[in-house]
């Protein structure tokens, strides 16, 4: 009888230990530094406008650091997505509206670190804005998006 009670109690102890261990999170799933693929994304807002998050989405992976809801003028923000499944990479996108742009300004950033194949990154901007992209082909990739105005002082 005592062996049966111990047999039933051990799984509960292991579950509680996992849930209460440092770094465990019930609200935001993430893999941490052991993720096979990690996208370290930085968006540099080199405009005089506030960017407001319209939408963000991951096709594959989990957020380790979620995109900021706003990006102030002349600042940069960072977010990170990680692989969190077997034989998957991480892929996602964010879309920001550009305040005080007459409804024409937007910034869109997309990254893809596939399990097989090469990394890809793209970004677009609308209105009087341009987006440049620089990224590498590493499993723990750094990608930089830079948003600028096409005319001085915008």
C-alpha cells in the first residue's frame, strides 16, 4: 500500500518542481538559451514619429521577448523569437502604424529561420518611409530593421 502511494505521489512532485522552478512561466512559453533557433530582432526607429504595434504573429516558434507596443522616435527596440518544437525553426512578423503620417505610414518586418534551408528577412514601409534589413544566416541570428524618412525632417 505504501509503495502505491509513493508511486502516485512522485509524478505530482516532479510536476510541482517543474512548475515552481526558476524561469518557469505559465503565461509566455519560451525555450530560453537552449533553443535550437533564435531570432534576435532589433527595429531602429530613425524617424520623428511614434510607432504603434498593429499586429504581431509567429508562424513557428515562441516569443521569448515580445515586440513593444510602441516605439518612440529616434529609439530602438528589441524582441526575440525561439524555436520551441521538434524539427522547427522560428518565423514571424510584426506590423506597426506610424503616428501622424496621415494613415499612410506603416512598418512591416518579417523573419524566417527555417529548420532546413537559409534564413530570410524582409521589411517594407509605406508613405514617406523606407525600411532596410540586415541579417545573418546563423541559427542564433541577429536581424536589424531600420526605419527612415525619405525626406528630411519627417
